[in-house]
C-alpha cells in the first residue's frame, strides 16, 4: 500500500500541483500588486497592535469581559495558524526535503513562501468575508466560501471531508511520529508510552474548544519559535564564515549545478515545494479556517496577518533548520533523514545537549500543531452537520475528537516514518487542488477588498472598516459585516 501511495503522489505532485501552486502564487502576487512585499509594515503594525490588545484583555481578566461576547483576536487567530505551520515541517520536513532533494530544495521552499504568501492573503481574506456567526466567536473557511461564493454544496462538502482527513487525522499522525522519534533518539523513551501520553494531553485540550486552543497556542507559539530561532542564530553566528558557501550550494543545487545529493532539479523542486507547502500551508486551505474566527473591522486585516505567518514559518524558522543542517554537512549521510538528521546536525554544533533540545522543541512545535490541526477538522465537521440534530452534531464531534487527538496520535507513534508522510502528501495534494480552484474563481473579491483597504488608508483612516453593502452584488451571501 505504501508503494502505491508513493506512486500516486509522485504523479500528482510532478505534473499538477507544482505548476498550479507556483502559477497561482505568481498570479495573486501580480493581481494584488505585490501585497506581500509592499505591505509588510502594515502586517507588522496589525499583528503588534492585536498582540498588545490581547495581552491587555488577559490582564484585565474574565471579570471585565463577563458581559461581553467572547471573541478570538487577530493575534490569537494568527497564533493558532502559526501553531499548525510551525511544527514538524520546520524540523523534520526541512531535513527530509534536503535529504531527498538536496540543498536546492531550500531554494524552492523559499520561492513557494515568497509567492505563496499572496495566495495565503487571498484565501484568508475570503474566509473573513464569508465567515458566519457562531456561539463563541465566528466560524468559516474554504468550505464556507465555496458554498456561499461558488454555490457548490457538493464541492464544499468534499473540501470539508478532505481537510478533516488531512489535518484532523493524517497530519496529527505525523506530529506524533516525529515527537516519538525525537524522544526515542534523545532519551530512549518507548514510542508506545510517549504516544499514549500525547493522546491524553491532546484530548484534555481539544475537549475545551477553540477558546482553550487559542489560549494555549498564543502562549506556546512565541516561546517555542523564539527559543529555537535564538539557538539557530547563535549557531549561524558561530559559523558565519560558512554562510556564503551554504547559500552558493543552495542556489547551485536548485538548478542542477554541483549536485551533491538528491535526484537533480526535479527532486529538489518537488521536495522543496511539497515540504514548503506542508510547512507554511499557503494555498492548502487550512489557515483560513482559523482566520475566519478573528474579530476585526476589515477582512483584509486578517489576510495581511495570515500572509505574514507564511514568512514567519518558511523564511525564518525553516531557514534556521536548513542552515544548521547544511553547515553540519550531515545531509550527505544516506542513513540520516527526518528529525534524526536535524538532531544529529544540532548535536555536532552544540554537543550532546542538541538532541535533547530538539526533542523538547519538537514536542512544543508538534504538540501545538496537534491541537491546532484538530480545530480545522472540528470547524468542517460543524459545516457538514449544520442541518443535523444536536445529537448528531455532538456525537460526530465526540467521535472525531477521540479519533483526531487520540487514535491518530497513537497510530502516528507506532507507524513508520515513510507511511505517515505518504498519507499526508496524498491528502494534501487533493485538498490543495480543491482550494486553489475556489480561490482562483473568487479571488476578484479579495482584490476589491484590498483596493478598498488601500483607498481608506490613503484617506488617512488608520483602521479601515468594511460593510457588506460595499459589495452589493453578493451582499445577500455575506452573513456578517453589517
């Protein structure tokens, strides 16, 4: 079965998704007039202000909010989406891409991040536009804008099923597999017991709902990302003389010159784009599910913040891992792959504490991804069962929670490295294709919203506001934005 999935993945990724992902990325970059580069300052402003507001609200405590409807801030939505991005893909995924595709895979990861951030902007802006009211916050995502915008219920349900299988189930098995591998490498702990402990902790959190997920992620994400990047920067500074050579090797191998490992340009491109997409999720349709939950005054605000998340993930965290591995030179050792390669590279730089540090870091990275991944499935199960009785809804969610945070975590702990990655690549391919079709067809509304946002900023309005009456032709399809 593993060989069959591998063959299907190679065909889909080689002939379809690479062209579609890169093509859509360049198209959205052009149509948004390079939004991911021209509005970086606005992205940082929005994220910083939202983070400050979130901290102030938490300091005031529940007493000050007891008469207010609970909501998810832009920063919390950003934190949950980054929690799913910053994880196994940054440590094990980067290592796998380099081991199979060579150093050139890093170049293609950078490219898919640079152009993919425009794709992330479009899909998250659309998620905000078509979001719906929910009891605790808002709810939305590709399934919602496919149904409302394209009026294709069958396609929306297909997407909802695919994303539930991809993130809520198969993706969580990857996170667990990587955590268990790192713990076994560093401490010799049995994957069985580590898997059971992970499942118990994940179940406790997911039964608390998106409010608890948002709270946990907003604490874990900054701590884990900053700690890992500080260590990586120290290592890079210690080896600053090698950086020009590392960059030269990346560029040369990206185009087939001086190939030292991997299968040439095709392998570098395919593995770089696959692992880049797994890591930053731009165009996959996952982050919009969380982007839709944020309370904001204009859809573009969350689109900008989510585009920044792609940069944070790939250009910062993934690059840190890539530099550590390439500086070590261990990517040329055939026996090393995945998290073991990252641990060995770090061990060479900082000694025996390296594998232990990575074990702790991957636990924080991947565990936050598990609880974030779970929410993507929950949002889409609610979409599928929206017209069902409360009994069916609650029963479906209970079964899903047990499978996502329990059974699939344990499965990932026990399954082979190759099997869990192949299953993820399989679902990721179909999920991304479905979402790309939708955002290409609906992208014109994101472009108009961006034009409106820019116009208000030029008029001196610090915080642009959107009303659904500004899009009269689809006003009846928009539930929020009164």
